[in-house]
């Protein structure tokens, strides 16, 4: 559906139209893929051209709602089949519409490896005093492998929370390693 907006022609005389020129303007949105780099001039869209409140998080692509929250590149190792605390971070959650972060998802990325190929290194992500990890990521190679996926924190209350990261091996007596952890936060 297209709306028609009547605009007076800016053409120089002679111009004997008795009615304003009709220029179709899409008012219900822009078709997917319609705006390309070839069609959009450099600096064509600026904050002065976007009305306050026009762009909301619900209209933004997930990549624009995702931020690197914290990262750590300290290599740690664990030998054993039970979880051992390796890293701890604090994060805050604000209510939707607040000026802070209204986190709905945390997305960890971690590098894992084992001393022996075929042994599984598992990293667990625990929130506050929870006994069960919100997420477990695993790798079973002797070379570092990056593993990643997200987990919901939408059920958490507004406030400060603790993220405890724990590591374990699938086999007793074999060391497993974590070298890098990045925690991304996605807003709702």
C-alpha cells in the first residue's frame, strides 16, 4: 500500500499544471533490501534526520544490540572431572527502557583444549548462586577451539549479578585449558 503526498512542483515556468504533482512516497516502511550502499550517499542518515524515538531496540538487528561486556585472556588449567571455579565477573541488569543495559541474553565465547585429543573440556557458566550451569560449552581437541552460544538472563531481577565460570575434564588425570573468554550482552 502506498500513500500519495501532493507536493507543488518546483519546476520553473512555463508550468501550467492546475493540480499539484503527485509523487508516491512509501509511508509504511522500506522494502527489504531497498537501501543499498550504492543508493545511500555517505552521511545521508544523521541524527538530525531521525526523529527522537524512531529507532528502537525492537527495530534494530541483533548485531546492533550486542556489546562486548567483558573479556579475559588469562590461560587457566584444571585436572579433574568436577567443576572448578576459574573466573568470576559481575554484570548489571536494568529494567527495559532504563538508561543502562536491559540484558536479555549473555553470549559467551571461549577457547578450550585438552592435553589429550579425545578428552572433553567443558566450561560452565553459573549465575549468582545457582548450582546448575545456565550453559555448558565443550571441545574435545588438543588444539584450542572457540565455542560459543547464548543463554537467557531475562528472568533475572534488576540489579547486580555474579557470573562464575567453571571448567572440568571428562577424564580424571588429564588437564583441560581455557585461554580466552569473552562475554557479550544482548539487549532486548
